[in-house]
C-alpha cells in the first residue's frame, strides 16, 4: 500500500529548497491579525498554518467550521497553492521518483485489467493514503501538463495540478475498463469526474 516506504532512495524533501521559496507572508498576516484582535493571543506562523487543517478536518467531521471564517479569500488561495506545491514537489510529478513509485500501483492495475476476463472478477478494491494516490496519478500522467509549478506567483490560469481536486478527504480513483463496439477502453474517474487522457 505504500511503495514510497519500500523505495530506499525516495526522498520527499529533495525539492524542499524549491517550495521553501514560496512566500509565507499570508501566514504572518493571519497571525498578526488574530493576535491584534485577541489580547493575550500569541499565534505563530506555524499556528496560522495549522488553522487551515483545523478548518478542513472540522468541515469534514461536522459539515461546518467557524475557524474557516478567520481566513480572507486570498489567504485561502495562498494556502491552497502552497498545498499544491508541496504535494507536487514531494510526491507528485515534481519529485524525480514520484512517477516511479506510483508505477507499482499502476502496473498492478494494468495486470488486473488484463486478467479480469480470465479471473471472472469484475471489481478490485485498494485502500491507501493520499500520497500514494498522488504517486499513482503521477505515474498515469493525469494532472501533469509537463510544466513545473512556479513558486514566485500563483498561476490562476493554466494550472492543472490541484491537490484539493485529486485527494480531498475521502478521495476515490476508479480505473474502469469497458467495451464499446467490440473495442476495449480504459478511463479514469477521480472523485466522480471522468478525467480525459490526452
């Protein structure tokens, strides 16, 4: 389930110097704003960063989170892009071995598809972590236009790598084989959306 743990040369932090150049001003702004509004509060930028996880997990558990209301829209965009950057460079196509470790699950899927008729089994299920899904999607080539994600600005247009689209909480990826007019096809459905293969 976790090929990255089996690959001794896999290094999630190989590109840490790249995404370390992304501006954290938005975190300083959050901490300063909340500290100034609440006497005695002493939030750090790390605390501000962790509030985003609090927001996400509470929404997932309760359907709503008041903590999310402390963020300005541009702060949510800044955090979301930072999440994209770290995912891309740690586990996705930006990591030199992201596709390689994802190929373990990809190759297993291909073999299962080849054997599906002879085995008489229609469905296989695999359960794994979000980072392994990111590796798998990198191996397949989905959400990768070949352009490295920049750290000096947030590309609003032409930005295909969105971690929140690929692996939200409860993420699902279906590799489907189907027949049409005596031809066999494979398609990928990521979180209920058919992703075109180009």
